[in-house]
């Protein structure tokens, strides 16, 4: 009970949130690689097949929805703030 009182406080909630988010991202990537990566083979029959030249499946795995979404966008986090400071004509 003393350990629970020590760690479960409002000051520690951001630490729990950051750790939970990191574990969630790692878990998502692990599941994505195990289930969708064409180079990962879990079954013994698939591992016995050796190296497969299945380029269509690899291309499908590489070109996921997030990559398609950000492909034609500028690599900016805050475009309005960047244009405010870099474009003097709009000020």
C-alpha cells in the first residue's frame, strides 16, 4: 500500500502517460511487422520457402496509408507560424 501511495499521485500522471504512449507505439509497430511485413514468416511452412521475390507485397507494405497521406505535403509542423516568420509580404 505504501508503494501505491508513493507512485499514484497527480504529479506522476504525465510519466505514466508518456510511458503508456511509448509502449503503445512499440506494440503497434511489433504487431504491424509480425502481421504485415512480407519478410517476417511465423509459420514453419512459410519459413521453409526461403527468400521470396514478391515485390508487389513488399510495395504494398511500404506504401501504407500514412505515407500516402504525407507524400505531397510540406515537411512542416506549424505551417502558419513558419509562413508568418519567413514571408514578409503577408505581414
